[in-house]
C-alpha cells in the first residue's frame, strides 16, 4: 500500500513536460532580421502570352518559281520571293489585313514557237497586293492564308528595256508553321502557291494576248502578333 501511495503521489506532483524551444533561423539568432532576403516573387504569365491579338506584321523571304504563258510564248524561271503582311487579329485565331507580294525570276528561260533561249541580264516579275485573311490552328501555331490580289507582270533588262502587262487579278494561298521565340514573335517556314491572269499591252495590229501565270515558293517567315 505504501509503495502504491508513493507512486500515486509522485505522479500527481511530477512536473509537466517542457515544450521544446522554438527554433530560430540564422537571422533571428544573430538579431539580423532586417537582412533576411525577401521570398522570391511568384512569376505569372501575361494573359496575352503566346496568343494572337492586336497588330500583326509578317515578313516572308525565300526562293520562288514563276511561269507565264500566252499564245505559244512561255517565260519561266526561279529567283526570290518576298511577302509583307500588315494587319491585326479580330479573334485569337483569325487575322485580316493587307498584303504586298512578289516573285522575281532571274534570267528566265523563254520558249516561243519551238525555240528556247535564256534571257540574259533580264528579270521577270509577278507581283500583287490586296487583302488577306489568316487562320491559326492552335495550339500547334500552324496557319493558313488566302489573298485575292491585283497583279501585274513585268520584265526588265539591264540594258534599259522594260515591259509590263495591264493589271489583272490573282489568288495567293499559303500555309506555314512558326515557333514562339518570345511573347510576341514567331519564326518558322511557309509555302505559297498563286495564280494570275493579265492582259498584255495592245499590239500595233490591235491584238491583245492574255498572260496566264502560276508561281510557288518556300519561305522563312517571321511574325509579330
């Protein structure tokens, strides 16, 4: 009985367990709270990050090929193709605007009535301008473009001779893909194909041929949007 009473008394008078002291970091321990670095700020993406909105500028440059035919005459060759588009997004997948585009063949091949020759020091150019519409396939960032154009064919010789058709009508179709390189710029590749019909200047005998042309090309593209 005595041992039981003593044990009970000891249990009743035992001190409560001490809670472990609150740990201090190195700045609290040294009293240098003012030197504690601020926690890193949370990085958040803009709502317009990698989206197509607002102003649009696209530049395309690369090799192209053009062929023009009329009444047994054929002019064809390869050279440089340049496209400039200025517009803006109306939704996050559709943009509209204006396009200037041209393909220039250097020293084209000329075929006429069974004869074939190279036009030395001569350029043959198909160019046009008009409205365009651009559709994006997201999130792949693929795009398709269509542009009805007012077009013209022209030839120029370094010796000074120049010739051009009347303005006509054409259609340019394009497709491409771009990778984002920052919030607003994309770089990639594009393909295009275009058709055009242009009446030649009236000849002295009153005849007037119609030149039918097609052109295609592969370009590097850069878009700000």
